[in-house]
C-alpha cells in the first residue's frame, strides 16, 4: 500500500522515555516526507507543547492536539477543527475532581490552569515543557469553554474513577487515559479519530492511505480511523489487539522501524 499520511502519537510512541526523538527516527520521518508522504502528530498534549516537536520535524500539516479537540497548523496557526467542553459541564468535572482530592488541569486558549501546586503538577509541566497558572478556584475561570480537563492521580484510583465518571457523564464527554496516572475529559467529538478525519479531509487523503502509530487507550480512535494501525511493543495488550502490527518499543525506535518496513520499502 502506498501510504500518503502518517499520524503518530508522541509520548511513549515517537518519544523515548526521556521525551526525545532519536536521530534515526527524525531521519526516517524526513525520508518519508521527501517521498511525498505527509506526517502529522496525534497527541493528547497541548498545542504549545506539541509545536516544538512539529517544528523540529519540519511538519506543516495540521497537528492533532488535545486528543483531537484542536487541529491547528504549525506554521500559519490556522485552526482547522476545534471542539470544547461546555463551561457548566466542565464545572461538574472540576467539582468531582475536588471531591476526589485529585490534581486538576484545565486548558483554556492553550494555557494551563491548576487549582493548587502539587508534585504531580510540577512533574506534568516539566515533561510537557509548559508553564502553569495557579488560580485556586478553577470554576472562577470557567466563563469560557475549555478544550480539555485532566485529573492526575494514582493509576488504580483513576481506573476505578474512570468507570464511575463514564456512568455519570455518559455520552456528554469523551473520557480516556493516555497514561496510567492521567484521566482526561474532552468534547465527545474531541478524539484523535475525529482529529485525524479532519486532517484527512483537508489533505484529500482516504482512510486506507493512512498509517497510524500509538500505545494507549486514547489511540484506539486513531487506529479505527486509519487504514493501518501500528502499536508499540510497550503498549498495553488491549491496544495491541486493536492494531494490525506491533513494532518495537518507543525506546527501540519502533516508529522508525515500521515506517522503513511499510512506507519506505513499499
């Protein structure tokens, strides 16, 4: 198959455990681009957090950020697709997080707001390389609709809470986990699948011409909207079962290996 679009997740997929893109991975992606294949990032990260990686890879295709809630170009800053959480619904999510005594992130206009500074917040911001604003009462800033909300906490606690909040919010929100310690809330159409479809329409690319890479639950919609899905060796078993192929881990340049196998050698 001659693929025309590569959609690749960042954390635990293209990035190694130190949040770096290896020289080999960068070179292989540039070879694909030189062949005429478009490349985009599909990440739960903020746009401002994903942008430096896109610029480093010379990507000018719209980026899929915030789990697919915001699709925006890296050079012209054109917004192609944006879905937000209604403010009143966001306040319900914040109240629930406060009752559970969790660290809560609220994302408004590509800025990060927190209600208190915790070790989890500091770690998150160090990895994402973004600043935060402490506001105390998060509901006080929700006079506008946020792009995303995120809880940070113990993995087991969030697994149980995930089941609970799905029953509470039903189809009013898309709720997923990108990492064991993160529980994320976006608009029902704020998924990587919706974001990928928006990029594909923009580029005139068909589903079967897309190859996608991911490792976690938030990548399942990405897989289902691509013609060929590649899971990382470090992915959960539930994710591997949904993929067409399992490549090496994020620390073994698994993305580069699969691009060489399925894109450059086709």
